[in-house]
């Protein structure tokens, strides 16, 4: 080969290699690598009960409305909404170009099918109380009325009409919950009870589809949905998810460039709060101890009060969590809803059942043990097997044992899925758990403890409480606020649960991750996210 030719060839290959090396980061910018603290549980919107599943479902299914950055409510499949003069009938015009990932059109009938299915008792949906207020929903959920009597009809292929029994001031916000997403009836019929148990046994209509998940995996991915009606605004090709229960592991992976986001432990948050990548996320959640009232000792109100007053919540958020979490004086998260310009959590604030008082704790314990005819008490405290949960339970164990004589606390930190199963089976004494609001109203958290709630794992029952919440769903204005406040007071006075704190999520996020949307309700929305 001629020397000049060799020289030109060498230059060509050098430039090609340089171009390819330079190009690879550009290609990689369409992929996001994300850490999750817990496993994905289900891809069936009707069965979701955990934070991870909810977040994945909100990115792979699309309903009537969506929550965008900072909780802003925006239309999703709705192009037009009409509300009747009495506020009881909503008529929604839907996107005509919307399609499922199998290329079937998304229709109004898909909403009708999904909502009826969720309310059918045999489905075993956990969030059916969210449908309360829609015509016949409660009667259907209890098996008294057939699902086809639900107040939702498809007027035509792209027009959905919903009839309410009473006004629901937060109705649009309510429909952002995963359980209100449409479902492809053909896919559900094909997979039956196995629908949503793996990525291959579900069909999606959102910005992304789920890949490489069959149930127990510690990793999976969201990939851009080629059939999504608004795919032009979806910039990412893929999001890789990895469950990292140790924030030390995820932090090291973040530092080495393997992850674009990591959650932080207490020590990490304290050390890194001035790092330019540090971001603290507000959450519309309450972390609390649920109490199994079917246990003889915990049926005793004085014992429950003793446990609550023995916990120094300020020390918990400042020394153990140290991630921006705040103490709470009720079961209502700050920023969830307001009334006449005032945060509802301030209206509901009380020291009863939410504060630390060692003398009161010991006095209530003495009364309780005397009533039970016992001299000592041993309880198991259940929690998850990730770092923060372990540290929280260690702190709670220390507080309860050091502030309450003759009380022994045994801790058990297990896989989240198994913890949820034990809660559902009533197999616990105390359990460290949390609840995130599904929509922007106090009923989203207070409804957990009605007698018929699927989430009332501790089996607390109070007819007056149920009555007040039922009234709050038909009353309006000052009367409705009064009902909600009285219900909140009852929850605290009866120590149905032990409120601990309102969590914040301390994270590190790469600066080149932009246009990421985050809502205190629902978590991360990746639709518009780009990586520069």
C-alpha cells in the first residue's frame, strides 16, 4: 500500500475511533440508571399497595389526569371535561390517538372495564375505598350490587361519563391513583389471575413499558413506549432500575457513575447536604407504628398510649433520620390540603397521642399492666430489611425499653413483600410502616382506619369515626372540615396508631439529569426527563 494511502487510512481509522468514543456518551444520555430501596411488587394497578409499584405504574399506565412537578394536576388522556350544574356528572373527552403497547386503541370502555374489575370483590383490590362516592361503588365492593351498575359508562369510543352519589371536591386528583388507570380487557382475559405478575403478562398505555421483570428480580427497566400517543415528548429510551437496600452500596455506585440517583442514609445526608448534587424531596406521607388491636395487651388503650408517649420524635428526625423529615402532630401530612389559606395539618395539630412525655408514658403503662394483670410486656416490632428501617427500629426499640420499665421489644426486619403479607394476615404486634396520600385531601390518609378499610391492618374500629368520614364525603365547606377534624382527633385520642414523622427523601441526583418531575404524591414522573 502506498505510504500516502496508509497515512490517510490511519487518519481515517483514528478519526472513526475518536468519533465512536465521543459518540458513546451521547447515546448513553438516553438511558437513566436509577436505584430503588424496595422491590417492585405488582404491575396490576388494582393490586398495588407499595410505593415502588405505584411509581412504576404511574410511568407505564396513563389515566385521566397526572400529577406533575410539585403536585401540579394536569390532563393526561382527557382533552375536555364537562361537569354538570349539580356537580355529580363528569363527562370526559379522551385522546383519540391513544394506544396500548400491543397497538390496540385505548378507549372509554377500557376505563369502564378497569373500574368495574377493581370493585369486583373477587379481584381483591386493596384501594377500593378510593371509589367511594361514585354511584354504587361501595355497594359493588361489598358484593351487594353487580359491577355493571357502577356509575361509569362509555358514551362512545372516546367519551367517558362518571356519575357521583355526592360531590367529590378532589375528584380529578383522585383519578391520578393507579387503580383508576384503564386496562386492556383482552390482555386481562388472556392472563387471568396472573395479569401483572410479570412484565410479559401486562399491557401498557403510558410513556414507558416495563421490561425484564418476572416477580422476584432486584432489577428491571422502563423502556420508551413506541405506541404512546405523546411519545414525541418522551426523551429517554430506557430507565434501568436496581434495588439497593444499602445506601452505602448505591452511593458507591453513584460515585462510580453506575447510578444517576441514590437515596441517602442519615449519616450520608448530614455529610452531603452541601453537595451540589444533594436534593431533599418532600413527601405527602406519614410514617407510623401500626398496632395490632387484636393482641390482648394492645387492645388496652393505656398500653397504646404508653407506647406513644415513650417515643421522642424530635430526636428521631434530628439524630436518626437527619434527612429533612419533620415531626408531625397528627396523621395529616403537611402540604396535603388547605382550608381558607391555612394548611389543614395545622388545624388538626394536637399533642395528644403525638408527643413525648416520659412521665405520662410510665403512668399509662402502670395502669395498663394493672388492668391486664401483668407485670411485664414483650412485643415484636416488625420492619423492613433496608438500612433506614433498621436504624429506625433500633431507635424505637431503645426508646420503648429505656422509657418503659418492664417492657421488652424484639425487632424483626424482613423483606418488604413479606412484611406486607404479615400485616395483611394480622401477624404482628407493632409494625413500622408508612402511608403516602393517593390524592390531595385528608380523606386519603384518614380513610385507612375505617372499619371496612383494606388497610386497617391493626383492626381499630370506631363507629363515630366511620360516621364522621362518611359525612365528610357528603358535606361541604366548614361542616366538612369540622367532620375531618373531629375524625382526626378521635384517631389520636384512641391511639389507633402511633404517628412518628413526615418523611423527606434525601438524595443525590446527577446534575445532567434534567426536567425530572417529582410530586409529593406519586413520586417521580420520567415522561419529560432528559440527560444532558
